[in-house]
């Protein structure tokens, strides 16, 4: 699939209408379980903001983070075969820049609702959402809507925080 900047713009436009962090800590629906099964053989619900922070910082997830980073490099290389670097950077920056305030406000609202007051964790959550949208938009623009990164982005947009993959398990808040 060739690079499609309109796909990235659509991801940016969808940010304000999504439920960022609105379902954190709640039980999974059957639809969510099905979506998570496409990402990992097993999914575990993380029940609290404190637990989310511990899982997000778990060094056992580094292998999955490293694999994701390598995949982003490959997706960017594919995009750069079709567009100039400044064009790609501008499109992806609009996605992240357009979402940061929404992500932070949504994470902060969800944390306060749970009576959790740790700005570092809230910022980590917002940053994770921004990274997921960046990766999801890039993957959709280069590889199509079925890419794993677009499914992770969809979990975030639906109100969840996919924290980490450790071995065959996806931890989701």
C-alpha cells in the first residue's frame, strides 16, 4: 500500500471524539476481549492507576517495546519511499500535537475520578496515547487499517490503556 497522508489526517480528526481513558479499570466487554485476542493470546485487566504505573514500568516489557520501535522504523522507511521527510514529519506531528492536550486532559480526568493524584503517571498515560496514535496513523497510512498498531490505537480510543506486552500477555488498564 502506498503512503496516504489523508489517512493520517483522519486519525488526527478522530481524536476529539474518542473516549480516551474513559474505561480504565473497568471490566472488559466481549467486544474488547475479541479485539485484545487479536493482539495477544492472553489479556489481563489492570485494576488501578498504581498497578498501571507498575506494569508500564516493568522491564519484562522491553522486548516488546524494542520490537515495536523497530517496526516503527520500518514503517517510516516505507513511508519515506513515497514522500519527503518533511511531509511525513509534518503529517505525524499534527497527529501528536493535535492530541496531546486531549490525551492529558482525559488521563487527568480519569485519574482524578479514581482519586489518584500522580502527575507523572498521568503524563505517562497521555504520552502512551500520543505514541499509540502516532504509530497507528503511520501504520494505517503505510500498511492499512488491519495493522497491529491500528488495533492498539483503537483500544486507546475506546477508553482503554494498553500498558504492555509481556511474553504472551497483554496488560490493559
